[in-house]
């Protein structure tokens, strides 16, 4: 069932994702075919991806070729400046100070103590996902960390209610980098998108010019495969039995 867009996400809940790409048009072709997304122009030359008429992600053109081609997950907050201060006080860094994104909201980029980058989003007219936890939409965010105990302490304190509160339904987990990636891979967030079947999605990724980084493996939250798109941005496809029920 689609989310009620009139209601804001609670602090610490993943509420939006975007990809910084060298070629947005190529991204539209890749993700449009893979996930059934349609697109509309949005703020600052980016495009919003829609699934069944609801916003599910954004694609933006990189303004600096030295920046990584990457998917970023944003966590909701009612006060982005206060949350950025808490990130810094807990040992993280503020990469991009809070800035307005038109009337859509306020955004900031920060890191945790190990350097994993994530976004903060204080909603204005745009609360975040119009759909999530459905086929072709955001399904999970996994942090791959070198020190999972440090990560658990940092995020457990930062997003306590979202992770452990009485109404918490977390779609954010932590794992060791070495569980899936080479040990030299830096800590990072991996955005997961829901699919009917991993193997079918992987065939489409390959056909569209992407590649498989990690073939399907079982996790506590479903079957996952890690891929890159045709421009090098990494993400994961997630197969769960319950997707069919939730739709």
C-alpha cells in the first residue's frame, strides 16, 4: 500500500534516495526499464522518478566529475540543523551544511565516525517517498561498516526512536564490510530496491550495461544481490516473499 504523503516520516526513518550521475538521460533509460519508473523534471535540473504515479527517487547530474557516482539515502528529521549538530557531537562530520532545496525542504550531507556518507532531510513541501516497500521502490538501507559496534552506538543514539521505539519498523541495518565486499572497501550505505526476483533483475541489469558486484545471498531481511548501473553507481536488489503481499 502506498504511503500517506501528507504525513511526515519520523526522525531517523529513511525517507528519500537520490543518485548523482554523469548522464541523467542514460540513468532514466536504465532505471526506467529496470524498475518501471517514469520521470518528471524537478528542482535544479534533477528528475524525480515515479512508480505508479508516486515519487520514489531522484536522479541528478554530477556538477563535479571528481565526485563519486553514487546513491545516497536521506533520513528524515524535523530539524536538520539540530540533527547535523548531533552528528558532529557524536563523532561524525558535516560534509554539506543544511541548505534549502527550493520549497521542497532542507538537506544536508554528513558522515558517521567511520566516514560513511548519508543525507538528512527536513521536509517542506516534499515529505519523501510517495511509495516504499513495494516492487520497484526503496526497500532497505544497509550500512556496511568496519566497526559494527561503533556504528550501533552512533546510530542507536542518533536514531533511537526509529530503531528501537515502541512503533519502530526499521528498514535500516548494519553489517561488516567484509561480509560482502573486499576488506579495503570503505564504509558506506547501500540502497536496496525491491524486486520480484533477484535473478531476473540481474539479467536485466546485465542487459542494460550494468554489472553484478555480489551474486544473490541470503540475509535476515531477504535475498540480496549487489550491482552497479551502467554509470558505476552501486545499489542492491532485494527479493522478499512479502512484497507480493504488501502490494
